[in-house]
C-alpha cells in the first residue's frame, strides 16, 4: 500500500513534468500534484475540473489558477508546488499546520498580490526571495515561528500596503527602508524580539493607518513621522522600552481612535493637542514616567471610553471637565500624586463602570450622589486621604462588584445600606480607617461576597450572627478593632487564621482558641487538665491503631504473596500447556535499555489477568516485571486492523520516529514486540495511575487532599505535551483524563500518542469510527467532519481542564438528559448559577488566590470548548495563558 502510494505520487510528478515540458497552457498537472501532496479533503471531486474545487478560482479562460484559498484545513506537507501556479494573484494558506521554512520558490509568483501564511508553524528566517514578488500588496506572516532579521531584500516590495509579521521570534531592528515604503498602510510586528529604534522616517512618505509594535524591546523615541500624514488610526506600542515624550504632532491625527503606549519609559506631559483627536476612544499610557497635570483637553474627545494613566507621576487634581465624557467607561489614575476632591462631575459620566483613584493623595470626601453613575461596578478609592463619612447613598450603587475604601481617614459608622448592594462580590474593604460603632447585621445579606476586610478601625459590639448569610466568604479580617463577644460558628470564620480576629480584646471562640466561658472561674485549670488528659488518651489510642494496622497489613501481605506464588505456578503450567507464542519481531529504540528488557517475559505478562492495569479505547495495558528488575508497561493494541501488521515496516519507522520525539510530558514508546497478529508497545511503567483515577476514583485518594497548585501544574504539563505534538504536526486521537499518566512526582505524561500514527483512516489503516476518541471528549464538529483536527484536540483538552476544575466526569447522568460536562458548564449563566456553583468548592473555597486562579482557568476552558473550532485558541496559546495564571 505504502509502495503503491509512493509509486502513484512518483507517477503524478512524472506526468506533471512531462506535461510542463510539452505545453505550459494550464495548471492541471500542478493542481493534481498539489492535491496528492496536501490531501485537501474537499478536493475529491472531478479531476479535470480543478477550477471548481473548493477555494480555487481560475482566470476567465478557465485554465490558470488565480486564487487559491486553503485556509483552515489543518494541512501539512510540502506546499512548494504552489509556486508553479504562475498566474496566482491570491494565496491564502492561513490556519494550517505547514512547517519548515517558507518555500523560497514563492518568490517566483510574480503576479501575486496577496500572500497570507498566518497561523502555521513556518520556521527559519523570512526568505529574501519574497522580495522579488514585485506586485505584492498584502503580506501576512503573523503567528508562525519565524526567526532572524527582517531581510533587506523586502525593500523592493514597493507596492506593499499591509505588512504583518506579528507573533514570531524575529530579532534585529526594524529596517530603515520600511519608512521608504510609500504605499504602507498597515505595519504590524507585535510580539517579536525586535530591538533598536523605530525608524524615524516611518510613515513620512505614506499614509500609515495602523502601527502595532507592542511586546518587543524597542528603544528610543516615538518618531514624529508616524503622525505626519495625519492618517494614523491605531497606535499600539505597549510593552517596549520607549523613551521621550508623546509628540505634540499626535494632534494631527483626527482619526486616531486608539493610543496604547503603556509599559514603556516615556516622560513629559500629555500634549494639549490630544483634544484635537476627535475620534479618540482608548487612551492607555499606564506604567510610564509621565508627569504634569491631567489635561482638561481630554474632555473634547467625546468618544473617549477608556482613560488609563495609572502608575505615572501625574500631579494636581482631576479636571472637572472630564465629567462631559458621556462615553467614558473606565477612569484609571491609580498610583499617581493626584489630590483634591473626588470630582462630583465624574458622576455625570452615565456610562462609568470603573473608577480607580487608589494610591493617590485625594483629600476630599466621598460625594453623596456617587451612584448617579448607574453602571458603576468598581469603586476603588483605597490608599488616599479621603475624609468624612461613607454616605448612606452608597446603597444606591446597585451594580457594584468591588468596593475598596481601605487606608483613608473615613469616620462615622458603616452604613447598613452597603448590605443592600446585592452584586457586591469581589471585595468589601474598609480597613485602616477610623470607623466606629457596630458591624451592621445587614452585611449578612451579601451572599456573593468573597472577601471582607474591616480590620484596623474602632468598630465595637459583637460580630452579628446574621453574618452567616455571607455564604461565599473566603477571606475575612476583623483584626484590630474593639469587637467583643463570641465569634459565630460559621465555616469561613473558623477556617480563617487567628490573625483575622486578633487585636480585639473582648473577642473569643474559634479560631482564636480562647474559650468564651467564664474564663476566671476555678474550672479553668481543670479544663486544661482535661484537655491534656484527652490528648494523651488520643495519642495512646492512635498509637495502638497504628500498631494494629501494621500487623494487619503484614498479615495481608503474607497471604497475598502466598496466593501470588500459587497463581504464578498455575500460570506457568498454563503457558507450558499452550506453548509460549513465538515473537516474530521486536525492537528496543533506547540502546541503554536493550539489556534490561526480555521479550518473552513481556509477552507472558500480557497473558495474565492480574497484570492488567487499564483498558482503553484502543488498547489494554499490562504491568510487566522484567527478570532484570525493570518494570515496563506493555500495551496490547486492541483494534489493530490486519493492515497494521501488513504495514510492519512503515509502522516500525513511525514508532522509531516517535521514540525519538522527546518531551517531558509525553509518554513515548521505548520499543515494540510483534507476535502472531498482535502488536505490543513498550513504555516505562508509571506508578501513580492516571489523571482520571486521581480525579474520579474514590479508592485512589485515601483522604481527599485539596491541592489546586498540583492540578494546575498537571493542566499546564498536559497542554505543553500536546502543544509539542502539534508543533511536530501530530494530532492526538484520544485525549482523555484516562490517557494522562502521572509519574512519581505527579508530572503528567500524555499517553496513546502512537495511535495517531498507527490508526490513520486517511491512510487506510483503520476505520473512521475507530478514531472518534472517548465519549464526552469528542468535539461537536466531528459529527460532520469525521476528522480529528488540532482544534478538535483543543476541545478535548478543554474537557480535561473542566474535569480538573469541577472534579466531575465528562459525562454524568446528574447533568440531565443529553447534557455533558461541557454543556453543563456553558449553561451555567443561563441557569443563573455562579462560577462558584460549577467549580469544585473543596478547592475554590480554600483561598482567595486559588479561587482567582480557578476562575481564570475556567475562562481558558470555556474558550477551548467553544463550539466553533476556529474560535478555540491554539495549544501554544493555551500554555501561555495557563502559565500567566500560575505566575500572577
Ligand atoms: C488564459 O489566460 C491567461 C491570461 O489570463 C493566459 O496567460 C493563458 O495563456 C490563457 N490560456 C489559454 C489556454 O488560453
Ligand atoms: C468533469 O468536469 C468536466 C468539466 O466541467 C466535465 O466535462 C466532465 O464531464 C466531468 N467529468 C465527470 C466524471 O464528472
Ligand atoms: C518540497 O518540494 C520541492 C520540489 O517541489 C523540493 O525542492 C523541496 O526540497 C521539498 N521540500 C521539502 C522540505 O521536502
Ligand atoms: C524560479 O523559476 C526559475 C525558472 O522557472 C527557476 O530556475 C528557479 O529555480 C525558481 N526559483 C526558485 C526559488 O524555485
Ligand atoms: C493577514 O493580513 C491580511 C492583510 O494584509 C488580512 O486581510 C488577513 O485577514 C490577515 N490574516 C489573518 C488571519 O488575520
Ligand atoms: C537573532 O536570531 C538568530 C536566530 O534565532 C540568532 O542566531 C541571532 O543570534 C539573533 N541575533 C540577535 C542580535 O539576537
Ligand atoms: C529612503 O528614501 C530616501 C529619500 O527618498 C533616500 O535618501 C534613502 O536612501 C532611502 N533609504 C533607504 C534605506 O532606502
Ligand atoms: C464616535 O463614535 C461613533 C460610533 O462609533 C461614530 O459614529 C462617531 O463618528 C464618532 N465620533 C467621532 C468624533 O469620531
Ligand atoms: C488637599 O491637599 C492639597 C495639596 O496638599 C491642599 O492644598 C488642600 O488644601 C487639601 N484640601 C483639603 C480639603 O484638605
């Protein structure tokens, strides 16, 4: 079969060449060869009518291909042949799995105007030959693995309008000639390793509309030239090392809607000319060294939606004119030296959603009609010098999710109306103020609140037992007040640290450890005696229990050994009777292990029921102890069609290739054995079972240990293993928690990677129905595509993530008829359930940090399990997102 395939390819190539030599009239032979090479699934119909194949458009005389759109097909292979379609004007290969260098032969496509290679794995440097595509207008190489510098040969692309190379690892600097490209409209090179200065002529001879260079290592000033034509619409320079001012000439660009220059080292003040930019919608300049006052001219930008000036050196007051900004949704000025009143006018911004004034020197009071801004969700005023009382009207802020008033000079009592802010859930922080009086029992109504901090005030009386209504609480802090009486018996309270209640003289009960009884009575000493007596008894008792347990275990062990010996004797007798099968082929890829592995012992191990470790979709796994003492896991392939053993040499090549693929999170084969029609794959033995067992098998966990960091590490490891597979263009056919093994350190190893190479229906080595994967993990599109794809793998991985987050099975009758884990989680908002009701509460209620991480991972899982394959992130991206969650 393999030979036939190879032969037919050869034949096509041969025909193709002869035809080219005879007559160069049409692209038929090239298209047929491309079809063979790329195996485009939709290209199966009429061979003579290639102009009607999906994604193909021909010239008017229907012979030359002018447009080829092969995007979103998970294609791989050698696409060099496309360079022979000489009339091609449009080539779109985006969203596939092409890898290796970009074919230099594309430089021969002299008619090409549009080239899109985004979202592949092209590596190496950009071929200089692309510079000879003289007619090129659109060049998009974003999201590949390109390295090296931007080649100078591209300066001959005089017609280029859109030049996009983002999301690669390009280094060196942005060449000066980019500024000489007179038709350039879009230049996007973000997320690379570009250094040096932005060319000071960039945009000087063209109508630059979009410049996006964020996340590089660019230095020097923002060149004035980019504003020269006045046509700039989007400017993104975030996360670089830029210095100098924001040029006054920015005001030339009336159509500039987005200015994002945060996380640089910019100095100086914001030019007043900013007010001329009537389209300005986003202005983000946080984390720089900008200074001076916040210019009132921002108020002329009537579409301004986001103004973020946080963590700079701004002084003065907030100009009241900003209140004219009817579209303003977020005003973020934290971490500056601003002072004065909280401008009442801002309340007039009817769309205000977030007001973050924290970490400044504001020294006014909280305005009464604050919630004139009906959409306000985040009110962050902590670490200022705000005086006066908290107005009762705060209860009108019905949409508030987070209220931060800590570290100010607030006086008076806590208004009970705060208890009416039903949505308050992220935090209520009133700490480090001068608040007095009792804790209002109304706060007990805040049943979504996660974090409550009233520490370091002069609050008195007792903690109302109504606080037991705050069912979502994880973090509390009542310390350093004048609170007295008994701490109510309420899980979140007793689970807190002592320090959360410390510094209140009259407070007693758990977790403080001070009894609330008559603490001066004569019984006090007696009580202590009793306690120590009890402790001693308990210690003796448990010692006895341990002793008995040891005896029992030893006894059981001895029994077991006896039984095993008997069973072994029987097994040997059986084998003797049935004649041990003869091994016809076998190979160990890892040289150093060859001595330690005995083929016959491995075969014998699979004949004994008691060695069985697990049964999967495609295989049964056995434990095999070698005479050398080495322990192997031996996988006996179940649904191996005859074709596999008939394709032995091909299979062996595939296995050897996999054996060489080394990644920390992949379970690679170390060898194989073939006897009769049976294939055994050998792997290292992994002692800790599977992820499925860890999550769902109650016999595996002696005592349930909530350990979110361990689960997060497992999730990241699995994603890394799968991302690596995709990088080498291997699609996994059966991702499930049952195929993820855990080693002695709970490091995850993705198993069953061979299956994709051994059972590939597109190569005729298995039936399609055999490769759907495991129930509950199968992506919805599989029903009509019948193909497991990279986005399909992302979906299955998303299901594993949901299992990790919820500790629930992918399919469970409890979800209701026809509803699996994915549908159940996606349906939570519609059912009016909060994330808390979805996450495993044993983990999410342990700490605020765990909960936050779990919510962030939940977002990733929802993206991965999106029903539209194209909307799912790539695994490489998933790894990045998860690592970011772990680090923050
Ligand atoms: C078809 O038209 C193209 C130009 O559009 C020309 O180059 C080619 O020679 C024509 N082919 C035939 C077979 O006429
Ligand atoms: C293939 O397409 C060509 C051109 O449209 C048509 O003449 C021919 O009959 C088709 N062949 C088959 C087998 O459908
Ligand atoms: C791809 O095919 C071309 C010929 O069409 C050949 O020159 C080139 O070496 C091949 N590239 C790879 C990576 O196999
Ligand atoms: C481009 O085409 C010419 C002539 O057809 C050929 O000699 C050359 O090798 C091609 N260039 C590449 C990079 O394939
Ligand atoms: C690549 O850039 C072109 C314009 O240069 C654009 O039309 C295309 O949508 C981009 N591709 C992707 C996948 O964003
Ligand atoms: C740029 O990247 C290439 C290839 O990754 C590397 O060899 C070279 O040293 C890098 N140059 C600089 C200046 O970092
Ligand atoms: C860019 O254009 C200017 C003026 O046309 C010219 O002097 C300069 O040499 C050009 N630079 C490059 C690198 O092409
Ligand atoms: C403000 O935004 C609206 C809606 O996007 C748009 O129609 C309008 O032109 C913008 N105003 C200015 C001054 O750009
Ligand atoms: C607020 O602080 C500023 C600057 O320190 C000062 O001039 C002003 O008088 C203060 N306002 C009040 C009401 O204390």
